[in-house]
C-alpha cells in the first residue's frame, strides 16, 4: 500500500511538471500575473524575471518601464500589446479660462501600430493633431465639420466625429486638440469640449452624448514589440544574446521605428505551442486529440506534426485522398474467395453425391448385396465393392484441369481489368485467354495490365502472378498445373510480399500470425 502511494505521488508530480512546462508563460519561480493580466517572459514583474529593464512591468500601476500607457494585454502569438493612452481635451467655460490636457506619449521600444489604430476627434468644429513631442512639427491630424445638425449614431465620418489612420509606427508624440474655427467657441450650452484620442480600429462607436461626456473614458490601443537590436542572422551569430529557444523559429521585425530600433521575434515552430523565449517553452501539439488533423481513419501524433494511417490491406494518404485496397490484398481476397468457393462447392457436391449413391444403393438392392457379402465370407468366393474414394481418384485429373482453368481466368480478369461478357462464356473467355497468353509470350505484359495494377509498380510479385495465370489458362490441358501447385505458389508469393512489407514498415512479423496465407 505504501509503495502504491509513492508511485501515485510520483506520477502526480510528473503530470504537474509537464502541465507547468506546457502552460508556463514566465520563468520558473516568477510571478506570471498582474491582477487579471498575464505577464509572459521576456516581460516580468521582479528582478531576474524579465529580459531587461525595458520589459519590466509595474504591477501597481500596470505600466511597462518608461511608457505612458496602462497595460491591458500581452500577446505572444502576434507580438502585440494592448493598452490605453491618456486622452487630450480642451474645454471652454463661460466665466473662466479654458481647461485642457495635451498628453506627451512615450512608448520606449513598443511602437504604436499604424495599420490598426485611428486618431480620433470628437466635437463640433473640432480638430485633433499628432505632433512631435518636443516641437510644433506636425505628424497628422483630423477635423470635424463646423455644424452638428446631422449627427448619426455609430458613424465617425465628419459630423461631430472624425478619424484618420495613424500614419506609421511611432514611439513618441503628443496629442493636441482645439476648435477648428471660432464659430462655436461662445456656445457654452452645447458642446463645450473638443477631444482627441487614439483607439484601436472598430473599438469606438460615436454617440451624440459623447460631445460632452468623454473626459473619464479610455480606449484600447495596439502596440508592437520585439526583442534584441539586430536581425535574426546577426543575433544567431552571437549565441550568448540570442533568445529564441528550442523548437522555435526567428522572424525579423518588419517595423521600422523612428529611433532606428531593429529587432526580431521568436515564435514556436509549426506543430508546437507555448512560450518560445523560455527553455522547453515550445511543446508538441497533439493534433490527434482535437480536430486539427484531417485523418479519416487513424491519427498518429509525431513531434511537431502527425500522420494518418490506413487499415491493414489498404494504402493511401489517409486524408482527403482516402485509402484504397492494395493490389496484393485484392488478389489475396480473390484467391481466398475462389478457393473457399471450390471447397464449399466440393463439399456440397460430395454430400449430394453421397446421398445420391445411398439412394441408388438402396434402390438397387444394396442392402441385399451387403447381406450376401457378409455370408460370402464363409465361402472361398468373395465379392468386392470399390469405395467412392478410389473411383474419385481415377477421375481427379479431369476435374483438376477444369478448376485450374477457371481460377486462371479469375486472375486474368483481375490483372487485365477485362470481363467475360458472352452468355455461356466460351468464345469471349477463350479469346481473352489467347490474348493474355500471346501477350505474355511476346514480352508485352505491361501493355495488357490494368491501370490500377500498374499504379503500385510492375514488380517481381506481379510478374509471378501473371506467369501463374498464363500457365493456368494454357489451351493444352497437360500444360496446366494442378490446384495444389497453384495454392503452393500463391502462398509463397503472398508470404514473400508480406514479409518484405512488414520489414520495410518496421513491424514484427511474428506479431501478425492473423495474416491469411493460402
């Protein structure tokens, strides 16, 4: 009992360690959460848990070192950050000076992504500008129309609200907002403020109430991130600074920052998942456990991938092209069918013959004859009845010729893909037999084989089966082999092929005693 408990604890620890490895986002012993925000390495919250100080996260402020945004999310998959930036505003008051805020944005090495973020201004006769952080140099801007008499919910196309794309990846700027003209600056009862902010595309919907109710709101913004200051090739030359771990690939960053930063990104190789920046962080995905694979029969997981297998006797990719029976398997089934049919037919015929002989024996005085034979033992004259087995042995050669020829025609039809169509089979069957034998003797076997047979390659096995078929349909009966020889040759062909197939696929031949041999 004590040993069982120890084993149970051992396997529980192993499972926990493997689960930790697969799900790990941070370095061992390091916190991986700030509230509900996951903090994956190379980011970290305490010393020794981040790649460098530029990736340090202050959990109290939810802020990355030397940046101006509040952190909302860090993604390892697409190497993006989400955070909220402060809003710029300017509000007019009837009896006092305007109040305003003009935030100066610093993003360290995490640029704002121009393709997915929009500079937005809200207000009637409003303007929002992005400017260089320490000068009046203009980066981009947007403005709304002077009037606000045709506001439309949800639309931000100029009336009360306007948006333009952020033009390129920036790591520092300031947002400035003001009235575009002085037309409405004295209208204190309506739209007292103008607002300017950046928001992720499709994450803001304009409402009329926003004209005077935006001061305490914030919106998500998307930033990019990378590691290192060089390309993948240069980083890999200096192994000490290269941070992509095993089962991962390196991708050069395509962002060109204003400060001239260069860098790269690590991502798990295809078939793996996890954190590529920590040792053993990229673990194999078992595609067979979910719906990721496309196998129609059996799925076998491999490192970084999977493979599909076909049932025994079939071949194919096991996916969209499916599985089909191998030629040798079709021939084996056909042979088994013919042999079984002959056995069943022979047994039924023998039973019918025995019953017929029994009736004939009784009808023609057989019982009286038996009595006479018994009584004759007392005299020197004896009578003898020959058994049916002896009589059958005398006629076996004739029946064997007929059975072998029929079996040979089955093989010819399988190999050529042709069928006998005449009513009694005589003329077409004879023509097909002559055509096959003559083609074989001329060395033109490849020309008469069916396309499906040639798909697997005309190897030595196919040639042996074709030679056996040719011998079985010889027009001269004395040239045909007997059924025992046919069965022995088929068995040798099948055994040779199955052994070579199992060895080439690294399967223990001894474990396949269920395979059918003839």
